[in-house]
C-alpha cells in the first residue's frame, strides 16, 4: 500500500513537471556539463595542495595593523635600543676630541659613561685605555638586551606602538644611567678631587 501511494505521488509530480515545462517557455534547455569547456568558480581550489588567497592572507599581517606593529617592534627593538647610546657616545667622543672648552671634559666623561656603562668596570677614566673597546662591546650587548626587554614588555599589549617601546626603554635605561651617575659620584668621593 505504501509503495502504491509513493508510486502515485511520483507519477503525479512527473506530470506536474511536464505541464509546467510545457507552459513556461523561458526555461533553459539542459546542456550536458563539459568540464573542459566550463571552468569551476567555486571557493575550493582545483588542487587542494596549493594555498588559496585566504590561507596566504591569514599568514600575513595587515600592514600598519596591530600584529604588524608587534612583529616590527619585536624584531627591530633590540637594534633600535642601540640608537640612543650611540648618539650619546658620538657626542661624548666629539666633545672630548674636538673641543677645548672647559665643560667638554665633563660632558665627554659623563656622556661616555652613560653611553657605555662598561667603561666604569674597566676603571674609566683612570684605567687602562686598551680595555676600553672591550668595555664598549660589552656595553653594546647590554643595550641590545635592554632593547630586547623593552620590546618584549611593550608588546605585551596587543595594540603596542613605538611609543610603548620607548616608554619601557627609557625606564630601563634610566636605571642604568642613575647607576652610572652614582658610580661617578662615588669615584669622586673616593678620589677626593672633583672629576668635573
């Protein structure tokens, strides 16, 4: 009985389709699908092993977007950490070698110790000057580490910018500079004469 009902229903639906098709002249005629002639415009690529544009876009960050800034700060932060001490060191070197003014010695000593705190370890300004390049190299490693720490701290925030980097950098560098100033003050007291 169920098969008779289903058979009658399917016959009726076929008849309805034929009548509908006879009355409607705008129906397209069915053409067999030819894969060579018709290219697929589906979302799936023809070769699943090839990456799609969507997959490529997920792997790249948007230029000037938050992830882009974070990766820029993390990759360039350690090297950018060398800029401030390098500028201070060049100014200190220029003040010592190219100026005969009275405050040039104090500016050179203070700038040199701020730019390269390792100079205090080798006894600057009274120590052996042959060890100064080693102290400067050790100080540059210190500043790279400060830049690395500042970049990591700044990028804890998902929307990190270079202003965040510099804020953290100057907090860390300020501690080193205060320590260098205290060491110079203690050297002045222990010698009994003014260094400046």
